[in-house]
C-alpha cells in the first residue's frame, strides 16, 4: 500500500518537473521572439499579450508551469494561449506529446 503511494508521488513529481521544463522552453521561445521582433510589428507573443514578461521570476515560474500543465492535460482554460506561428507549431508538438504520454500510461 505504501509502495503504491510512493509510486504515485514519484509520478506526480516527474509530471511537474516535465511541465516546468516545458514551460521554460515556452518562455525561452517567447523571449526569443520578443527580442527579435521588429518595433513596427504589432503581433504580440504570449509573453507580451498576457504581460508575463513583467512579473517576478518566482511568479513567472508558476505561470509557465501552469500554462504547460493546462496544455498537457488538455484542459486549456483559455487564459493563456499561443499567439504567434512559432508558438502554435510548438504547441502542436506538445499536444501530440501530451496525448501520447497519457495514452501510454
């Protein structure tokens, strides 16, 4: 019985670490697009659209992990969403990866 709880705990920790890593990748992509954006380009990415780049690092960690978890679990509340083509492409890969992970387990 205790062994099952430990296995469940380890699985949850792995999922959270995976979501954090995915969130960091999404944040890096957003920063990359933000730093190379032309000044006259009005199309925002998800960091500028939702003003994530203005928050502290601690709150940013929670936001990107939340964004990744809602995407991976296919809940997708709609409060964060991809706004550029590169972000949409990455999210398509994440969707397929999330569905694949859940279908295996």
